C-alpha cells in the first residue's frame, strides 16, 4: 500500500480523471482465475477470503466467477467480459460510498500526473473555438516556444492525427501533446498571414506543473497572498519557497487561498498546517476499521508563520485535504476562514495497485479535525444525488445568504478559545461571502466553455498589438478599458459559435465579460501573473480576506462572544 492516503475529490463543476476519487481489488483475480480454470491467482497472490466473513466472501467470489464463466461461454452474442467486470465492480463500489472507485491503468496514469510537480510535454496552452484548437500561449523557454509556435496558431494535426473539426476534447488533445521525455511530435498549424500550413517538430521534455501560484504582495503593501491549487508531491516545498520570498518583502499578514482546491496528499496538507500551528497540537486524526488505519498527526516543527495574521479563503469546491488544513486552523483559532461552506469530503482513500495496472482507491478511514468534527457530508446508495448536492445548495440559496447554510446543532464542538463549530457536512467559514451570481450565469458559462472570450481576446490582441505592447503591466491594469463596441463584437462571435442572442443576458454579464477579456489580454501581453492580477483586483472574497487580516484579532473576539 502507498505510504500516504489520497484525499483528492473532484470539483463539482468539472471532474477530470485525475481528480476522481477511487475503486476494486480483485478484478484481476477474477479474470486470471477464469483464464486458468482455478480460484488461485498467479504471482503468489492467491484469493484470500476476508477474516471477518471468510465463508461469505468465498461464496460471493465463486458465484461471480461462475456467472461470468457462463456468460463468456454460452451467451447468445459475444460478450465483453472485461467490460462487464468493470461495470460490476463500479456498481459494487458505489454501494459502499461515493469515493471508493476503481481506476483503469490509463486513468491511473492521469490521476498520478495530477499529483506530480511536473509532466512531460511541449509547453503549449490552447482553447477550442468552433471545433478548432488555437494556441493561447506557450511556456516561456519551453519546447513549443523554442520550436517557433505562437499564440493564435490554429492546430490542424498532431503527428499524423487530424485535430481540427474532429469534435475532440481538451483532454484528448492534451494526451496527444504529452509523451515520453525526449520524444518528438510534429505539429501542423495554420498561421494568420501565411498562405500554407506550417509544420514544427517539437521535442518533449519535463516541464514544471506547480501546485502553488507565485506569491504576491496585495494592494496594502503589507499582506501576502498565496494560492494552493492542490496538494501534490511538491506542494510543501513550493509553499515554503513562496512564503520565504514574501517574508523577505516584509509582510505582516497572509491570505491563504484554498478555493477550488480538490485535495491531494494528506501529509502535504498537514505539513502546511504545521507551518501555521505552534507547539505540538493535534492537526488531524483518522478512525478506520482496525488500529492499522487509526492515526493521529501533531505539529512537530517550528513553523514559518506561527504568529502572523492569517486569513484563509474557502468555497464549495475546497475539499478533502484542503478541508483538513482549514479545519485545523479554525479549531485552533489560528486563522479566520472566509467564503462559503466547503465540499464536505471526510473519507480517506488508500491507493492499492492491482496486477492489471489499474488501482483500487478504497475508503479505509474517516478523518476528523482536532476538535473532533467529521466533515463528511451525508451520503447513501444513490451516487447521483450525492453528485447533485452542490446544485441543491444553490437551489436552497446557500450560496447567496449565510442564513441558508444548514447547521447541525447536535454536532457542536468548541475551538481552543471556546467558539462553537459544527460537523456533519463541510467546514463552515467564520465570515460568509456570497458567490458571484454573474460568474455562474448560463450565458457567461457558455461564452467560456465555447472559447468565445478567448477567441475575441486573441483577435483583439492581434489587431491592436502595436498600441498594446507599448504599455507597461501596471499601466495596462490601471487604465485599459474595453468599449461597448467590443461587447457587441463578443455577441457577434457568440452567435457564430451557435449561442442564441440574448440582449438581457449580454447586459447582465457585461462587467464580467469586460473583466475576463482584460485578463486574457493581460496574459497575452505580460504572462499568467498579470492575468491573475487583473482578476484579483475585482475579487470580492479576496477583498474581504484582506480586511479580515487587518481586523482579525478583534473579529475573533467578537465571534467568541457570539
């Protein structure tokens, strides 16, 4: 078994295989047993009944083996026994809990890549518009940039495979671009102003895939900001380096952003908690079936930010290991939590490698915050209703008003300073900030998903490059504005992409459209950090966090009195 359990869970908005939580141990046993007409496995790994219910486990195993044998031999049509086994295993695990899953070998590789600090590829960002992938940027100093690819190039082929007009997905194209280190891939593109397609041979190499964004100094000149996107292999080292750089700039407060963080390695989250929590206080504990899965984790080392003011941003997509960190900080009154109730994933998965190259991620314990809260939200056998739970929060108005957040009064616990906190379904922050309803309106969502905003920003950049490149990043952020004519241009492009005209939706979403167009332009001009700076300037939750860093001690005292 792997040394550290995985606590990754998918965000509600978009689940990738890399974030999908886990699956079964004896799929390979069944198939090999069929192949050799025996109930034993090869490689000295025989079927072993459970010690708790050996007779029942053996009967169930033999029953499945017998039925699958009859299906394979006698069913009227040809049957995909591996596919049937996968289906049966998936349904079996769904009866257990929403996070025990089986990952086939290909999905396992994607899941592992998500938790690594680097990957092997070409360093190319792209978006799809009208079924064509367009380069939106290249990694500075990366293979694609060195080979000569530019933003605005439209991809026709990756190697011999056509990728234009094929209804491909972002994930499929990303897989084509990735490959073994040192291998090469030929990219054929259409470039504006060139009469014929251009071909480039790009050598793949190991590229960084950081989980912590570069630290920045916020507008007050005293507060640092760090965003952790996931808890991957290198997260702790990346965090330490970024925090050290901020401390050298003289920060007196820190905002830690865990919004959208789906989790990852538990030990990386607890090591971050240890940087904030002094002494030898408890950080998290787990309780499973048998003592081998019962653990208690304590602070062990002097941390780099044990005394400074701290605010933590969370939302409904902060899950698992992110909730462990947030819960520890809240239980010890070490930070103010700001935002909305977290996802509510409190089950620990153990990754178990299988002989077919796949992986079973089996729930082996529940984790608890230092005060004793289990933050796993309720679940039953209906996995679909569990996956709709965030939509139910929206329907109840939980994202717009703190009064609509359900509180399990019978599961009340106390922080170190006596403040009441509650278990039973995510971490409830100390300061509620409503979700931006515009960012989740259907029209704006379709503009983003169908690449309309990026396509318009790319065309604008190409047309206005001379005057844009004369601006410094600070000038651009402070003075650049898009006109009403630009908004009408976006609407025309949206109609070309098949979005029905909606003047009311266009007016309602106009501020957000302007903001994101400006962010895309900033990325084309100055890089990803300039783009993030544009978005931070209009981030209401971040502004609340900045204020809370200043008012933290007084606000904690007020919360304690209430």
